[in-house]
């Protein structure tokens, strides 16, 4: 018989506390308890994101872009236009342009990235669209890790980037009452030399 182990403290149990665990069913299954605690304890503490954040995509040359952190969206999306696929040394790549700042069509960044896939994505309105998928480094505050992003036209959307839940799964939690937890927009991110 297995117990219905639950962690009511909300803070995670230390492995040293296993000897004192009592499930109430008398199962005395120490191995089960240890596996459950390890499974439920995050390997690293989650950091907190607000519902919108300034992020960087350094591999693409994007010094700052405002992203909506959307736990309702599975995949991340990046505004892109003039998307041109090409092959270079046998590697499928894509060249595209982006206006990284809202309400600013003068600031333009040309990006090149390796293609991971081409997928059909269903947006929140139920519309299906075939999109290129790229992998790049995402930087938020002092943290940086690789994510997959789909390329789509978001010119008329409030945010040029949507950060879907798979991009921060196991790394961050979202506080919907807060904004720009990781920091404000970097000064002079797109200042002309």
C-alpha cells in the first residue's frame, strides 16, 4: 500500500526529515517517501517574473524587447517580418527583421538564426499558421538560457514578443500582479553611434 504523501508546508521537505515522516497509513515506505520528496522539490529555487518583462536575445542582436509572460501560451513567439529561409553550408537558416520597440518602426534589427523546425501553431483566436521555429539564448536580468521561439507577424500586437510557459518551465514562476521584476529597460539599448 502506498501513502497519499503531501507536502503541506509549501516550502519543501529536507531529505533529513524523512525519518520523521508518518503518512498515517502505516506504510513505513521510506523509499517511496524519499522519491516523492525528491520529485516534488525543485532542484533550484524558482525565480519570479512579472506578467511583462524586458528581455534580451543576445544571439540575435536584440538588446531589449518587451515580452508578455503568458502562462496560457505553450510556445514563445517573436515578431518578425521579411522572413527569408535559406541554406548555408547544408544548414537550414532564416533571415528576418524585427522592430523590437513598440510604436517604433524606425528601429530595426536584422537577425539570422538556424531553423529548428517548421510547425503549425494555433493562436489564441483559434487560427492556425505555419511558423519557422528557431532556438536562441534568452536573457532576463542576470539569467540566460536557450529557448525555442516561433516567428510570426506581431506588428499590430501590444507586445513584440510572447514568452510561453515552456520557455521558463522549471526555472521561474509568474506573479501576475507585478511587472518588470527582472529590471527596467536598459538605457540606450538602441542608441545610434
